[in-house]
């Protein structure tokens, strides 16, 4: 007997069912808006613009850009440089990371916890600051290390080391990304079932044979996956190639894109067409590598070696060698964190171009720091950075939480699409994304070009792939039935989200927030590409002071506190992440 | 409150293509009945209970809770899970780790009822629910510090706190150890009966289903293949699969014939000989049947009796002493038959023994050779008739 009231109730209930679908629709539209136009625009602009014109200003389609790029020897050089740089840096980084993983996960290294702190500390160092410090240390004319080496060996002139070189770029990048690779692979080291290795030992193989014949083949897939993944990451890095390579004319795709838009020769116009074509090339390489990575990771699961049973593997006793790892890891910390920090501190305090000596100590002053508090541009930059980082963190955290929730729990059509959509942007390097955002917002009637908000859009878009992975794995750890129990208890979508999902995932949520905040703060690439009069960030201010105005002391005075803030914040997130995975 | 399911269909898309999880499911569970869905994993029993709960949306059919329609494809009606006013216990218990026992149990009243309960009402109900499941005094314990059995009881208290008319129990005991499981299932039935709720219970354990249920529905490949009381399911399985699923059983292929030696009484001609059974009246002579004899129902005889109906002689091929019984394989007429002999018997491998297959305990499955793949219409109709009575 359907009374009127029941009918009305029925309609209302039917609407209630759709709450999840409506939410999915909204999130899908937002994600699609962030992801699809950039990729479309990139392909469009590659066959569109000519020198000095934005893609929509140009009137014709042309293959000229493609022709120019693919017939040019410069392109071949860029391929070579990018390949050598990316592979070299990853090999260096992986070597360090694998060694440290083995030390920390498989041997009885002393002071394990402290070592852990030391090697994760460099994670948060902005690459622009690392580059600045190493220029101070190893530039061929007055780099501190070169000065010392020359004094010891009685050399004349410049050198012997030169940071402005492919070797310099590779080593410094490798040192910088080692902790990131460590996070990715150390779990694999700790998850090898010790009985697999013990079976090798009882079969008569020595420790070295076990390492070579059993442990390494087991680790192989995970290490290879890490190599592929980080080649993509290094290919995208801009700061180090720009600051260390450009002075000697060594370009990779990422820096070539920047300098096509911001030509070094005065009076030359921005070449958007060539920049876009480089962007397409970078996009294709990244997409192929990510695809290979995806396939490989899936296959790597086959070696289900390693599903943990909750025990720690038996640790290898290093005996009298046990202080060697400690020494190596401490040295790593000194080289990668302490030395740059001290160098920049010195630069910020010393008079311009002063060589390091006892005599100079009396001339140290705090002028650079005093300037800092008077410079209005800097106050503005700090404000912008805080607005941008906070906005990105808030928006990205909410967006990726919703995306992950809907795609992990959703059995409704579109959930899968949402997941794919948020991941596909991983193939678009930051510098390429920024490039197309220039095109989009310089042409579209959305008035955010040149404001902080265009950088926020860029930041949120870039956060999607990593963020959804972080949150999805968090959701997968929460049993579906915990949410379903709320539904059968009578709680609707909103109550379930705020009473059950949020409290359970609070740690991941907070971690994601801090990570997005600090990653945005550190980012130089996109902020620099998108910068205009009113929206410059601290990183951009640093870049300008260093590369264009050569005010090294002022730049260093900004770099020191920034480096400490980003390092501490990143360390907190990284440690929480590793602890949770343990 | 009764639960009525009409022509329910549910298909899942998996990486291997479409899987029909539920097909043509019709079922009526009576008010106050304790009903079990029994079947192997993947048979669709959990999907069925989740459709009743509103956690899955079927493709077609109707679901009624009492006289309220909660799902109908034809009328485009779907009441979401949180408005169906039922209670559910999940396989994982789904105890919220960020809440203590009290908050877990109070949740349906606090956040699942549109705020219609006062604080005192909630406190009273939670206290009562705790007492009911013997958790009094544990109210403020963090839920992460509970044992498996305690978690199970919190889940049950949370399910019962609002006195639901229908409770859904999805393998609620499968995470408990064997001894606790046996104790808890009796308790569970008592509790649900005490509040007068209709229970739908999902399990893959036939002993558990026998112990708790008023009636059992056996599912296979998404279909409900038999509905009946526990005794009916055990004694008169209408499908080879059910006979096999419930206990250890020997199958023999046979044909129904009229035995001229016994005034034309129908018997089954099998490869070990002729078998008499009380369940042959409905089956015309000439039909193929499957005969099932449970290992525990076969009797070992001291000597061959005079009236040797259903008695056979065979050679012991193996005998393993298992304490409760001796598990033997006896070769009769070229066929190995599993027999559970009494533990005090001395059974020698290689010796000859006589056995009796009691005519009242012989299972006759009248569906020819292809029972495994297809269930003839007749059986479904028969099972429906049985449950309508």
C-alpha cells in the first residue's frame, strides 16, 4: 500500500542512492579538466605556433616545428645529453641507495636509527639550493674545493674540478636522488624471506655466492623498476641541468624547453613551437618508460618472495667492518647536507667573492639577512609561496582523497576512468605542464594567468599521480567492510566519510598534506615557467637573485632557512611513510 | 519480518569477463526464521546477502523486507543500505579501530538514526546490548585490545543494538578457532531468536549451517539448488553436489529396474549389484539415477545375513585408524567404496568383509549423468514445492 508519504520517501531514497554517482561525476569533471586540456594543448601547439606566437595567435597549422626539430643536430645532441644525464644520475643514485639499503636492512650496522635519519635528511633539499651550493664549492675559478686542491697539489690556473660539466650534473643529481630511490627499494631488501638465502647457505654457497646467485636475481626486478621510474624523474629535473649545464652549453630537453621560451640571447623571441615539440618528445619518452615500468612492476609481483611474515630477516654480522658503513653514510650526509649548508651559510655572511680563510672571519656580517627583511619583493615571495603551497596542499589532499576513495571503493562506472585519468599525467613533466598552462591560460578567458592561481593549478595537477597512489594504498589497507558496517548501521555517505573514513585515514591524510605543501614550496620548475610580475615564489626569487642578478649573498641568506624548513618537513613525512610500511 | 527475493540476477565484470554471481534466485524467508545460505566459495551466497543489505545492486529482480520493497528493477527502486534498517555482522567483524567498544556499539543509534535517540536511550541500549553478548564492563576498552571472540561479540552487539527486524550474518564465525566456533554458534542462534529477528546466515560450513538453521538454502554457481530443513538437506539431497558437499559420500551410477524377485518392487541396478531404496516410488523404471551412500552410514557386518538385501562382500584395500572411526576402502564389484568402520573393529587389509547399505539412508538423485553441470527444472520445482509446504 503505497501512501503518498511512502512515494515521496521512495523518491528521496532514490536520490540518496545517487549521492555517490553525483560525487563521482563532479570529481571526474575536475580531474578531466586538470588533465585532458594540457595533453591536448601540447599536441595541438606542436603543429601550430611559430616563433613569438602563442598557439592560438598563430593562424595556420604547420609541420615546420617538427621539421625544424627533427632535422636539427641540436635535437640529436639533446637526446644524447638527456640519455647520458638521466641514466648516469640514476646509476649513481641507485648504487648509493642499494648499498645503503643493504647496510641498513641486512647487516648489523651500528646506530641504525641515526643512519636512517642521516640518509633521509637530504630528501627535502631543493635542487636549486643544492646547485647553488655546489657552484660555490666546485666552480673552476674560486670554488672552495678547487682552491684547496690547487693549494695541496701546487696547481696553477683554474680547476682541477669543474662543476659545470656533464660529470658534475650526474654526480650531484645522483647524490640528491639517492634517498628517494632508497625509499623505493629498501622495502624489497627487507622483505626477502631469509629462508631463501639460508637454503643457499645450506646448499654450500658462500655469502658472496648467495648474494650474487640468489639475492641479486630476486632484487633484480625491483631495482630495474626503480631505474626506469627514476630515469623519468631525472629527465624532468630542470634546476641542475639549467644551473650547471647551461653555462657550458650542455642542454637537456627540460632546460632546452625553458631556454626556448626564455632565450638567452637578448632580443630573441620565445619559440613556442620548438618548445612544444620538445615537450611532445619528452612526453612520449616518459609515457613509454612509464608503460614499461607499469608492466614490469606487475610482473615483479610474480616474485612474491617477499610477502612478509612479520619477521625481520637475519642480519649479516659485519664483524670488524661494521664501522665502515657508518663512516660511509655519515660521509654521505656531510657531503650532501652539511657541506652545502655550511657553504651557503658562509656565502650569506661573507663579503662578495671572499675566499674562505681565517682572515675573512672578521669581515663576516649579517647584511644579507638584514636585506632580507627589508626587501619587499621577498616578503611578497614568501606570502605567495605560502598561499600557493597551502592552497595546493588543501586542494590536492581533498581531491586525491576523493579520487582514491571513489576509485578504490567504487564499483560504479567511471571509477576506473577516474583512476586512469589521475595517473596519466605522470607522463607529463613539470616543465611541459607549465608550458602548456601558459598556452591555455594566456588564451582562455579564465583570468588566472600571471597570478598565483595558475601555479596552484599546476601544483594540484602534478600532485595527482603520486597523491592518488599514496591515498589509494592507504584506502586498500582499510577493509571495505569497515565502511559497509557504517552503511548497514544506517549512516549515509557523508557520515561514513567524516566519521569512519577520515578518522581511519587521518595519518595518510596529514602526510599527504605536508608532502604536497613542501613539494610545492620546493618546486622551481613550474613556478619559474609560470612566473610573472605578481606571483613570484621564494624559489623564483632565488633563481633571479642567483642567475640574473648575481647577488649570491642575498640568495644564500634566503636559501639557508628555506633549506632547513623543507628538509625538516620532508623528513617527517618520509619517516612516517617508511614507518608505516615497516 | 520476512525477506522475499524474486528472480534476482547479478553479474560481475571481472578481468576474465562476465561472471554470473546470482541467477534466477527466488526465495522467501519467513518472519523470525533462522535461514542459512550454504555453499562453496564463489557460489553467490555472499553476493546474495550483500544484495539484501544494499551493499550490492542487483541487475534484475525484486527484494522485499516485510512489505517494504527495497529493490525493484522494474520499478526503478533502490533503497540504499543505510535506510534499510537492518543489522549486519561482517566476516572481518569490521570493528572500527578508532573507537572504543561503546562507540562502536552506539554508532547505529548515534549516527545511523538521524539523531532520534537521546543520550540516555543510547546508553541504556548499549549497556543492554553489552550484557546480551556478555561484554558488560568492556564498554570503554579500546577496540584494538579485544580478542577475536570479543570482537565478534562487539560486532554482534552493534548489529543488534537497534533491535533490527532482520539481521544479516556473513560468515560471522569463520575467524574464530574451532572450539570457540562451536560454542558461539549455539549462542548466536539463541541471541537472534531472543530478539525475534529474522536471520540470514551465510556459511560454507555445513555443520555450522545444520547447527544454527531452521532452514538451509544450498547455492551452487549462483543458483539456489535446494531449500530445506537441515535433515532434508542431509538425508534427501536433490543434487549430487549437495550430497557430496555435506559429508563423505560414495556415488554409484545406476538404472531403475523392476525386480521380479520382489514382486516387481523397484530397485537400482548398479555396478556393485542391485540396491533397494525407499525413495524410488516417483521414478519410473528405466530412468538413470545417481546413488549416494555416505561412508558413515555403511555398516560392517559380522556375517552375511539371510535376507541379504543391500548386503555386499568386498576386499579391504586400505584401513586407517583415525580415532573417531576407521577409514577403509573396500573393493566391491570392482568399485572402491569408502566406509567409516567403528574404531573397536579389527579390520585387516586384504581380508574379506560384508557390509550393509541401509535402504533408509541411501540417497537417490534422479538426474542422470549430467547432474554436475545442469540441474533439471524438475528439481528446482520440487524444492520450491517443498519449501512452500
